[in-house]
């Protein structure tokens, strides 16, 4: 059974469009989190994510290497997001706001982490997604992003520091708000 992006891309290109559903299911949350952080609106990010997957499906033949599907998809989503922002500037404001509430007791750790990643600066968010969601090594990320390996490690270090700071701040808030019996 196929388990990699590369295998599913090949299946899709060989006439099995259902293989694309696996790619959507695997990467949808990562692209959505990236776009929420970039656009500041969950509704707009959902629209952009959907459009990015549609465009990716119809241009899948242009992808050079199946294993670099996620970086390629994030690039498409970024361009779609820019188009949406430009078109919305021409229209009256619709009141889009950031729909990423602070972590609550009911949230799982992974939901809190996704929200924290969504709030990272774009270059840090991209590095985290490529490293942990796409599973790329620093060398592969370097090639994909067209930057030196040192630049990749610097982005990752900055992202880790920001995430540690966010969760440390959250832990302090939780301790301060704790009900004492």
C-alpha cells in the first residue's frame, strides 16, 4: 500500500484521482494552519486552502518531484492567499477577524500546538511545517526553499524559541489562574 506523497502523486498522475484524497487528508491541517497564521482569518484560510488543493490537483503534472508535494502546495496556497488579499482590498471589508482563540482546558496538546504554530511568523511557520509535517531534512528544506542550510537551522531555532516562549507564557498563566482549594 502507498504511504508516501511521492507514491500517491504517481498514482494520481497515472489515472487514479482518488489517490489525491489521501494527499488532501494528510496535508490539509498543515496548510490550513499555515494560512490562518498568514492571513489572520480562519474563514479566508479555509477558502484559500480549498482553492490551493484544487489548483494543485489540476497542475499536478508540473510538480517535479512527488516527495516535495507539501512545499509546492504551500507555495500555491501562498499565491492564492495573496490573490485573495488583493481582491478583498478592492471590495468593502467583510469583518474577517482572527478566529484562533487562546488554548482552553478542553483543547488537546496538539490543538494548542497547531494554534501556536499558526501564530508564528511566516518563515518560522513554513520551516516547522516542512520539517515536521513534510518530514524534510534540513538539507532537503535548504534545496526546496533555495536558501543555505544555516538559514534553515536559524529559522527552525527561532521557531522553537518562539514556541517555547508561547507555551512557557501559557504555563505561567495556567498556574496563576489555578483555583486553590
